[in-house]
């Protein structure tokens, strides 16, 4: 058996993205909060890109007769002949402004973003330490204890553990009794219930501050002596052991349900502490008497243009092209590359803004009822392909636009993904949004007999009667997504 080596040719089509296309794709993925950082990085890296409006360069008076071939300079960029005219035409060197964008014909007024960073939850608690009668050493210990309170407002560590930790970290010796006394004083801080070790103690602290009314005292006793029965919804046992009727028990439970199981969440600072994130909208939607106006948020992005000094250097080279050294030719190649990079960057931002605007406009047109009324039930079923068909963009482009982007409306700030939902078909053959399924399911649960709540199998039957054929696992999934417990835990008196 013989083997031989043969040389063959094969033709194959292969698509590759150009540097400019890659630049545009990366720009599309950037939200407004990251775009400014990207612009600043490019301004530092590329000296041919400048900030501000270029009012010096007269592009019409520049020499445009010089031309050279790329191979004269051994440039690795093949088939890219240098033409000086390409670098000085008005449409190729725009004074590009990204400061204010209004593609809908509005007056271009800027929109201010209201944002305030207040005192954090921990700082708020520490400030209350100075309102107590503690001495200086005790205040220091109290601030240490406050630092161990979690974002929900609970102190889940025992006094003994705190004593050991304080001795190990700071060399401060304190007795268990003194630590417990300080913890008890912290439990009197605002918001009520802060510093509790568990949910039961948290609710007891809050109910104790509501006065001495008989129904409040009954709620206090239920939480203290019948907490297990209360959490397991064994209301009949509570009625029997306390010798009360259902109406009285229902009134006591109403008092308990008004309490806050997470006192830390009542403080606005916890959101900032937990996420350390500021949502900056990428779009603004304004309602002008039924006319929805779409605006891009590029308020902090500076005006960009290509440096006129770089064109002066090219002009000087064009006038002395016959007497150039190899070093000088290398400099010109460097200038050309930097101008190309700056031009690609400016064009990428232009294309980014146009793509974002057209995509957001298509979303607004598809969900017009929601943007006018702010009612979530008005949201129509919509997937990425629907917007891709309207705009003519690829689905991957719509996905990049909708990812990590936010829009500010008169009803609040929403992520763009909020407006997309899958479609389902009811018994009438109409296409409906999965959000409508969730709304109907919640409505059924809200209207159920709380003394005999519906289990998931019964919910499936009710949904079928209303024209929504969904499986039991779908009901369970939607119920959990909406934070609704199982039937046993929804039971009320």
C-alpha cells in the first residue's frame, strides 16, 4: 500500500468581522454608565482623538492632490491605499457631539437624573448609640455590636460569641452580662425590631411597642406562647387553648401581619449598602399629550473630533512627499493608523446611538399602551425576534441592546428585558403574554377562600375554566416567582 502527498486547492467563503465592526458590537453592549469610561480610555490611548468641538480646521482649504501607495511603506494593512482627501472630507471628520441626543424632534432640553446617596443603615444605627446613657467604653462596644447586625436588621450572634470576638480582635474584656445589657439597649433603637436574634423576637419587640390594647396583648401572647402553632397555621388549636372565637383570632392575626419581619428593609440605605449600584437609564421616554418621545442618555459624553494637528502633519507630508526619509514615512503611517482608529471610534458611537434609538423606538411602538398608562397588564407578548423584524437588525443585535440597559419613564425605571415575555395561546386561540397568566393566577389566589386556600391542582382547574390551559408545574413555577406560598401557608382564619 503506497501513500503520497498531494497539494490541492480549495475555494471557501469565510466571513470575518472588520475592526470597525468589532468596535460597533462592543459599543452596543455598553450601558450608559460604562460608555463614558470607554470614551475616556480612548481619549487617553489615542492622541488623534480629542474632546470638544473642532472650530479651527478649515477642511476645504487643505491640499488634496497627494496620494501614495501602501506598499511603498511596507504597511501590513493590505489593499488600503492612503488618500489624503479621505482624511479631510467634511463627512469623514465630523464634529461629533454626543452631549444631547433627541432623535424625535424635541427641543433638546437636557434631563437631570435625580440621585441621592443617604446615610447607610449601619451609620444610622451607630448614630443612635450617642443618644443613649452609655459611657464611652460602652458606646465603643455598642458600635461593635451594631456592626454585626445584618442587612435585615437581625443580630444572629450570641452575646458570648460577641464577647469572645471583641476580646480577640480588639483586646477589650467585657462580661457576658454587660454585653447582654448593651444588646438589650440596642433592641430599643429605630427601626423597631432591630437587633433581634430571630423572627419571633423581632415581632415580639414590635408588638410590645404598640400599646396595651386587649387585641394587641392577645397578639403578643400568640407570638410568645403559640408561635409554633401560628407559623404552622394551626388556628383551631390556638382558638381552643386560648378559648377565643375565630373573629377575635382573626383580629389578632391582623395585628401581627402589620409588623415588619425585616426591620432593616424599612431603611432606604440598605438598598445602596446591599447592591452598591446606581441604575443610570440609557433612555428617557416622555409623554407629550399622547406623543411618546424617545431620548438617549448621553449627557456626560463629551463632544469628540479628530485632532486638527494630525491633519496639519499629513498636509505637511503631502507638500514634501518627494523628500521623505524612512523614519518620516513611519511617522505618517502611525498618524494614519491613529486617525483610522479615531474615525472608527466616532463612527462606532454614531452607529451605537442609531441602533439603540431605533430599537427603543420599536419597543415603544410595540408596548405603547404600557408607556401611556404604566399598567403592567397592558404589556403585550413580545420576543427579541419581534423587534428584530421591525428594525431589520439581527436578533443578536437586539439581545445586545436589551442587555444591561434601562429606560426611565414617568412610572419608574425599567430594564429593557422587562418588556419581553413569551407568548401563550388561550382556548380562544388568542396570543397572550405570560405576564397575563401570572396576573390571572394572582387574581385567583387573591379571591380564594383564605380559610380553604386552593392547592396547585385546584388552581390548574380554575385556570382551565378561565381559558388558560397550563400544567401544574407551570402553576407552581409562576406562584413561586411571584413569592406566593403553598396553600397551607396561605391559610387564614
